[in-house]
C-alpha cells in the first residue's frame, strides 16, 4: 500500500505520456516530428530546463479539444491514485494553449470534466492552479488572468496562480502587478523559484509576490538566512527530486539536498513536476528518494504529512478557529 500523499507540484501538460501523445496526434491529424513512441522517448535527454521546455511546448501541439484535456487529466489521476495520491493541486499553462489558438474554455472545461469526477472515480480530490509563463510579458500574464475570470473559484475550478517556464533572467518582481490582482480576486499564490534561478528569486517571490509556497526552492540551501526564514515561517517547498536529476539541477539523486533540508527543519514535500518526462509519478519519486538517499520510514511519513499540511485544504485548525 503506497503512503497516502498530496501532490502539490504537477504540470498537467507534463503528464502527457508518449502513447497518449501519439493517440491524440492521430485523433487530431497532427504530424509529430518523431517516428514512434520509442523515438520520442529517446529525445528525452535534457541538459537543462530550457532543453526540456522546448520539447514540452512542442508536444503540446497534440492537445486541441476539450476531450484531449479531459483524457490527459483522467490518465494522470488514475496513475496518481495508484501511487497513493489522495489530493492533487494541478498546474496548467493557459498561455501555451492560447498561443496555439486553443481557447481557455476548451482547456478548463476539459480539465474540469476530469477533475469533477475525480473523487468518485479515483478517490483523488483536486484543485487547479493556472501558471503564468515567466518568459512571456507581464502584460500577457494580466491579459491571461482577465481571460480566466469566468473560471475562477468559487464558480470555477481555478483556486490559485503560479509562475513557471524559463526562470533565469525572469525574476519574480516582473509579475508584481498580476499577483496583486490575483490576491485581490482571492486566489492562492505560488511560484517556481530557486530551481535554476538564484536564492534571491525565492526571497523576491515571498516579498514581492506574496507566494504562500515555493515550487522547487532547491537553491535556498545556498543562503543560510533564507533557510532560517523559510523554517521560521513554515514556508512549504515543493521539491521534485527526479526532475532535478533529469534537468541537471543536481548531478545524481544520491547528492540531492533533501535529507539536509529536512534536518534543517524545512517544510519539504516530494512531487513529480512533469512525470511523463522525468521518469516517474509521485510514488516513484518517494521510492527513488527512499532508495538513493536511504530515507527512513519516519522521514517518508514526514514527507507525506508535510504534503497535506502544505496543501490548500481546509485544515481542522482553520475550521476550529472560525
Ligand atoms: N514547466 C513545466 N515544468 C517546469 C519546471 N520544472 N520548471 C519551470 N517550468 C516548468
Ligand atoms: Zn514545475
């Protein structure tokens, strides 16, 4: 029985397995520049974040209809459930679809259809977080938030905003205005920071964007004062160990700083990021760190407990304090 856990760092587009990509390509008459699924998998040799993003955005060409997004999310939820995921806070990249002429309505209605039946079918509760692409302009992010207004909670499934894509050279402060607007709309706020970018981007995401969780946050270990702040303020970090190896943020899993981060008192969680590309889903990431880092059963339980503490779920204390 896999440990029950919440997944808090998962890009739904990153769950597009080669088999589904080819099935959707055939369904939509999209020609892929790969002979078959083996050839596609062979291309998953990444040297850094950008080399991954180039392939990832390219393969999104097969996602065109509401059914495509529903099938994508349903396939992820089935796999996640099998690995013990009971709650998933799912990222999507609206700008990557809008730019290809796929409407926000198509994306959200498709994902929403799978999410709506997820508890009944898979036993997984869900929330949706829309990410702004940090290598696009601040104006584009604001426009995207405007387009998303009909789909925001409580009427719609979108509960929060995030920030992803190429990090270095695109500091969080670029998105101050859109995060202020998101906060005014009652949305939760998270941001990728400190994956490839410097620790200062983590500080900026907290101070300027009001981020409640930091996605990755790996490079905080380079700044002891920042670590002390993250510990003191119980800021959750959504780490993605297999992703870090595949995108070369760490050389090998055995050198991942996760054990030292837990020892330092950081509220770490373990997640899959883009599981179809990085070699595994949430449970696979737990298994990989258990083996490579020799984590004890207590440490693994701590990670699973952290995932629920860090989730945007209503906790008992919240209810009691009302
Ligand atoms: N988009 C999908 N996966 C990502 C990652 N690991 N970092 C930044 N943007 C992403
Ligand atoms: Zn990510």
